[in-house]
C-alpha cells in the first residue's frame, strides 16, 4: 500500500532501451517504481541508475515472463494502486512470413498484444473506478502500415493503436479523467535490432531523445516523435494500404542483417 500523496509507476520493458530511459525521467513526479522484465541483472541496473538520480525512491524489481497470462495477472495482483502504467515490453522479427519461426511469432503476439491487453484491462478497471490514472502503451509508426518482411510485428502494433483508439472514445463518452497515450516512434537505437534480426538502414534515433519527447508530451494521445516519422504517418493516410505495403517492402528489404 502506498503512502498518501505518493505516486506509483509500473513499467514493463524497464530492463533496457526505451523503457529504461523513460523510467529515468520520471523520478521528479513518481516515488514508487515497479520495474518489470525478464533479465534480473539488467532490471537491477535500471534500479541502480534510478537510485543514483534520487536515493529516496521505493523501487521493486519484478523479473517475470509476460508471455504467460498467469504472470501478467500475478503482476497486477501484487502491484495495485498504480498511477501510471507503461506497457513497453515488446520485440519484432524480420523475414518472409512463410519462413519465420512460428514459436517466435506466438511469443511476439503474447508479449506485444496479449500482455499489453491483459495489463491495460486490469489496471484500467481500477483507474476508471478511481477516475484517475494514466496508461502509456508503446506502439510504433509500424502500427499505421502493412508491414511486409515484418508482417507479424506491424500487425501487433496496429492492434495496440486500434485498441487504444477504441478505449479512448469510451473514456471520452464516460467523461473519465483516466488518460491514455500511445507512443509511436520510428527506428530507435536499442536492443530491438538484434532481437528482430534487422539493421536500420537509416540511423536509429537515440532512446534518450525518445524518452525525453515522450515524457514532455505525455498529455497527448498520439505521441509521435520526429518530423520524418510524423510525415510517414501522413503518408499512411494519403496512400492506399496496397501502395503503403509496396513502399514498406522497399525499405524493409534493405534492412536485412
Ligand atoms: N527500437 C525501435 O526501433 C522501436 C521502434 C518503435 C517501437 N518500439 C517498441 O518499443 C518497445 C521497447 O523496445 P526497445 O526498442 O526499447 O527494445 P529493447 O531494448 O529490446 O527493450 C525491450 C524490452 O522488452 C522486454 N521484454 C521483451 N519480452 C519480454 C517478456 N516476454 N517479458 C517481459 N519483458 C519482456 C525486455 O526485457 P527482458 O529482455 O529483460 O525481458 C526489454 O526490457 C517495444 O514495444 C518495441 O516494439 C521500438
């Protein structure tokens, strides 16, 4: 149970990349952190970095595999009263759909979609009841496009965007004060490339920049860092899905490692 006036954030994917960098920028407003990922050592490193910024923080590290429903549910049951939920955990995979590994696809769907869905559902119920709270779901610019050569990954991010767009309207109709945001970055320099077997053909942006932009614009629904990524989003509105798929294939095919 947190103390009165204390603000609590739970962040999945806190062991590296965008998740770690965002958590490091929340020390002014949040006193309690729940850092979630599978790699305990890297989570402890995030904890250490947070404590170096502010040594009075109350930090809990939860090493768990979010591909399993029961782990997501246990995470919620053990960590209630969250003011800000950040669903950041996720990864991609590169290759022809007919050739990539089914087990990796399923693990990706379980992480990028199912875990995010379960946690959003469980926490939003409490937030709606309290009429306060904020959920930040990490999507991607990929979610606005069909994604040949990363079809499963793009589809998982489209799910995140569509889910949140629906919930946003429901919250508006209820005049709820609960806030929802989706972060839609372009390529970012993290462990993502290694996990997905891709090489970004134009330099990925620094995850520290993405984190700064995100925290600064947390009051927005769509958080789309970088002018060129905003332009890409506009393209997805101007051109047919068929044309977009051809365009995406063109640049994805140069990303093979
Ligand atoms: N990098 C990009 O270009 C880019 C662009 C747009 C969107 N995104 C999205 O940004 C988010 C963060 O990715 P990133 O770029 O920061 O890559 P990253 O450095 O590889 O971080 C991924 C995080 O997800 C966690 N994770 C993965 N599978 C998990 C599982 N089964 N259970 C628990 N935690 C799990 C990882 O923790 P453990 O390894 O400790 O489990 C890690 O902390 C992802 O949703 C990604 O799709 C990335």
